[in-house]
C-alpha cells in the first residue's frame, strides 16, 4: 500500500512533554497570582496601598496575572511580594512557547530516516500526527474565541446589551472587530468601557498562531500523502 511507505519525521515527543509540563507550571503558578489580585484594586482606591505620589488609576495585567496601581511617580503591583513567582511564570511561558512552536514547525519537514532525531513514519501516520496537533490547538483557539466573541457573533450591533437584564437605557455598541473579538460600549451616562477585558482578545489572537502552524503542517502532510497515492496509482496503471 502507498500509505505504508516509510519516510521520516522529527522526534517531537520530548518537546510536547516539555510544553505540557510548562503549561501545567503556568496554570498552577497563576493560582497564587490570581489570588493576590482579589480586591487589590479596591485596596488601592481606599488608600490601603501606599505608593509614590497620588493614585492615578488601576489596571489589570494579563500576564503574569496582577493588579497594578499606578501612582504619580511609579507603580505598585499585587505581585510585588511574589517577585520569584513572576520570574518563574515568565520562564515557564518561555519554555512553553519555544517547545510548542518547535514541535509544530518540525512537522512541516520530512527528513531522511536514520538520523538521531528522526523516527520512521509513513505519510498516513504523519497525517494523523499533524491532525491531532491541529485538533488540540484549534480546539483551544475556538474555545477562547467563542468565550470572547459569542456576543459579537450573535449580533455585533447589540453586543453590549446582549446577555444582560436590560429593560431601558440599553448601552450602545460602538466600534467593534471580529478578530480580535472586541467592542466599545457606551452607556447613557456617557461612560464607555470595553466589551471584553483586554487580556481575553489578546489571548485569543495569540492562540490563533499555534493553530495556524498546526494547520500548515496538516496541509503539507495531506498534500504529500495525496501526491504519493497518485504516483502509486499511476505506477499501478502502467504495469503490464
């Protein structure tokens, strides 16, 4: 059978294992960081957090998760007492990104069998491997996109009022975008706010990158398998 011919693929098991460990470290390490965020902005507003000068505003930092109180001459973060945790989270994220991207890009290539980092693979096996990577990365992207963009997909003009118990004075949906999924909402008081917290559309856009890399690997594997089968069919047709 044409799909059982042996070719080569890079050994990516170690990369996927390292990416999995790093992802677990990011998730577990983010727990204390998220806990430190609770009520931190309110403590800043109430004057319980002292900083250099007068408090100007508070903002939420996407990664590492933290609430930052901005003062006139500097900033105070909820992670200030967790300095080592912030460094470890950045290290785990770097390992996750490097290993994930290396594993996905490695599936674009088809090295010759016999190398130290090469394992024998038929093109059908390569297609299944790239399909699994696409399913995992694509599922994460679609889940985040649905979480961030369902209101826009249901109706962009009324996204800001959708899902709330509004009877009168509906907020207006101003400028919006489907990628990343975000909109500006204006209330009758004149105040404006964002439909989604800024970190959610940013995270959605970032998860689209590994899904795209996996899709390229899958498309290449599918094309190579199809060409191999066509060559085998032509060869079989020429046999007397």
